[in-house]
C-alpha cells in the first residue's frame, strides 16, 4: 500500500497542473498582503465605523499578521474546493482518459486498494495545499505585518460583534482551524474522486464538483425555515466554514474574553462528525461502484 | 503439457448486446495462441475478461489452474499485457513508466534490469525521454517492455501491431517469436493481421459475433488435407439437407451456407455425389491460407466487415 502511495505521489508531483493550485494560492495571498499593506487602514476604518465610540483599540495595530491570515482564510477557503477538485477529480477519470487505467487494473493490486491510494494521495495533496497556505498567509503575514492581538468581526443573527483575542491565544486556534479545513476539503476530495469514477476525462468531474459545491452552498445559505430544519443540517457545505468556530472565543458575563476558550465546542464536534460521515459514505460508495465497474476505456 | 488458460462457457452481455456467447477454449503452456475475428467479434471483450477488466456475465476463467475471480492478484502477478494501444504516462520518461509498472507488479527491479528491458526493445538510448515525444512504434515497444518487466509466464497482447509500420510489425513478430522460443513464454495474441498470426501462432481460435467458429492448430487448419470447401448451389438449403443425409454429413460445417472441412483430393467425388443427388452447383471454392479460411468462415456466416491486412 505504501509502495502504491509513493507511486501515486510521484505521478502527482510530475504533473504540471499540480503546481497551478500552489501558484494560484500564492498569487491571491500576495495580492491581499500588498493591498492591505498599501491601504489596509481604509478597510479597518470601514469595519470599525459602527463601533468607533464604544470600542477602544489602537487601529494601527489592528492590521497584523493574525488578522491578515483570518481575512485571507475567510476568502480563500471558499475557492480552495476548486483547486482540490483539479487533482482529486482527475484521480480515476484522468487515468481513463490517458488509457492507463486499463494497465493499472491488470496489475496485481485490488480495485479497493487503488481507490484508497488515490484518496490518500488526494488527501495528502489537500494537506500540502493547506500547509502552503498556512506558510504564506500566516507566517509571511506575520513577517510583513507583525504580531498583535487579533480582531474578529462576527455577524451573529442581526447583530455585529467584535471579538478581541490575545496574541498569545491565537496560534493554537490557527492550527486547529487548518486541521478542520483539511477535513472539510477532504470531503471535496472524496466527492471529486467519487465523480471521477463515472467519467473518461477529468473536465466533467471537476465541473460537476464545482456545481455541487455551488448549489449546496446556495442551499446552505437560504434562510427559509423548512430548508434550515430539513436540508441544511445534512449538507457538507453548511460546515465548510466551521473552522471559524475556533476564533469565536467565549466571554464572561461582562464581555471579557476567556483565554483558551471556544464558545461552542459542541458545534465544532458536530460539524466534524458530519464531515467525516460524508467522507466515509463517499469513499465507501466509490469503492463499491468501482469494484463492480467494467473498464471499457 | 499443462493448461495455462481454460475458459468455460464464457458470456458477456452489455445491455442488449451479447458481446461474447458461450465461449470455451484452452491455451496450453508454450502456445502462441492466435485470437482472430473481425471488429466486434468479441476478441477484446474476451481479453478484458481474462485480465479482470470486465466481469463475465456467465462462465469461468481458470488461469494457472486457479479461478480468476477468487485468485485475481495471484494470477495477474504472473501475467503481462498490452491492451490495444499501449497507453502510458506521457508526462513521464520511458524509464519512470517502466519503473512504476514494475513496482505495481510487486517486483523489485534494479536499475540494471530496467535498462536491460529498455535495451531489449531498443529504447535504452531514450530512457530519459518523455513518452509524449515518442512515435507510435516506440510507445508500442515500451508497452511490451512494461508487459515483460516482471517476467510473467503468460503474455496477453491485444492487437499489438496496431499503428506500426512494416518494420515495426516485423520487429514485433521477431520479439514474440523470441519470447516464445527462447524464453518459453505462453502468449495469447489477438490481431486483425491474419498473415501475422499465420506466421507466429501454433494454435488459434476464430470468433464471430461473440461465438467460437473454429479452434485448433494452425498447421492442421492450413493442411490441404483439411481444406475448407465452400459450395454455392441453386438452392443451398435443399442441398444442405441432402448432404446431411449423405456420407458427407460428418465434414459439413455448421451455419447457413455449405462449407465442408475435407481433403481437397476428394472434391471430384463430392461434386459427383451432389450431381447424383440432383443438386445444381454454381461454384466451388477451396481455402488454404489462414486469411482465406478466416474470410470463408466469416463471409459465409452472413456478415462481412472490412478488416485490415
């Protein structure tokens, strides 16, 4: 199995399209960092406009490395599924398109092994993508903007809330958030892999993955009670941004943030469970269907 | 001589089409077994079932004395295959492709052995070249190297000469003969190039519309003692009825047309008997070469498609 995984990772590393995702992330992050370095204060003034009288904070320190990483994650984690789909949706369909799937199946490896190895490789790619993102969005931002306490703008129902997290209480939250994002994006990898079983070229599964994510995201954001209650809880897209939960710090009755706390651990656990269930179901279905599939292409 | 492949009553149904219909055959150790048939005859479907790419609807496949369904990995570890065109990873080098597939076959191979394989197929000087820069012939040769890298006992080649120039075809023929004669490999080869099969195979099967038409040794099937005589009469159905009642019933072949597998020297006697049975003969043809034999079988069964030669 390890031998097969090494082969799979070697093949991924040799494909030019693998590096498109890394280059795209770097480009977006650097544009963000440049824009905030040049004129971040205007953004901060706009965000703090409504609370300028009641909230005391040194605005020049508000734009720091931790805050920048949060802003970047908030924007990029919506686009990352497309980049993950680029590789994962190619897993089986790409082999079928090249004609190498026939050769793979005639080797003494089981179809279950093949799917599991493809999934593991897609997951490793996802992890590497997030590690790369962490390096450039967190560590580069810290280098460029420095470290300080972190401001979080949060919409809670009709209210807007501003949270302040002490800088020595931030790093573990980022580690947890990236770990959570890995699980969330692995659902996308599992979905793309599942769709790639049915296709003979990778374009179809990539488009299908993006469409499913798009449709489910729209449904997840429709504020209609019947959907809220009966559909939303079962859609993986409802939990993709669950990483933010690690930054919603619990406060005392007086509104003082409690260091090392998270407002709703239960919600995070619930989100992770549902995401893991999605991975399990999609992977199980992929194995089941692929084992029975006639390889004609 | 032990049986390497034994296929029993194999069938494959695709929705409304029966691609393979109740097919049985045996490939013995050391055979170069020719698999012949026109497009859509069921050759590729059968080969794909032998390689577990397709699940049979009915029937058994036994390879090396073990059932393919239950001993898949064990069997495939001893099989090398080229299925139609040899599709490889175009963005990788010849060496990397060979190395990857050797590892997948569960074989630990040294750099020297990989280079030897490339040398054998004449690609040692292009080991580092990306496959996307290779000609069709070079890809085909690399495909053969991939099929042989783990030293399999059984080699299955589906249309291995597709897209090759005459020199490439000759090289491929020599390689197959070497593998069979010098290395003792058992080879199953399908091809449209009947003349090629005639030159390299010792046994063969002819498929038509998913069914076996004939199986046997190439020498026997080409023996003038076993010429295929085909007759055209004014009323084939009636003539066939009369032949079935005569001493010629044993050599009469199945099908709507009149075909008899017999010694050519006895044709005058046949004609004389038919005249005696009041059958009006329009033409008599005799087939000797495998190609004629193949044509006569498939044409007379009512359906002919153009095929490459």
